[in-house]
C-alpha cells in the first residue's frame, strides 16, 4: 500500500468536500459490487430452487 499523501487544499471546506466525495464513491462501488454478487447468486441458485420445487411435488 502506498503511504504517500497529497494535500488537495489547505481549506477545511475543500477537504471536507473531498472526504464526502470519497465516501460517496465508496458507497457506489460497494452497491454495484453487491448488486453484481446478488445477480450472480440468483443465476446460480434459481435453477436449483426450481428443480427442488418440482421434485417435491
């Protein structure tokens, strides 16, 4: 991991905005990854669930 740090601005308002932007980007990435994982899981599990339902009846 790179420990270099860059100061974007000396003004606290700018730093606060940069942190908020970073957190929002992190939320977006995590939401996208979660949606991708949920979709992949549904693709794998749906046929198994349907198969079990038809064998029980």
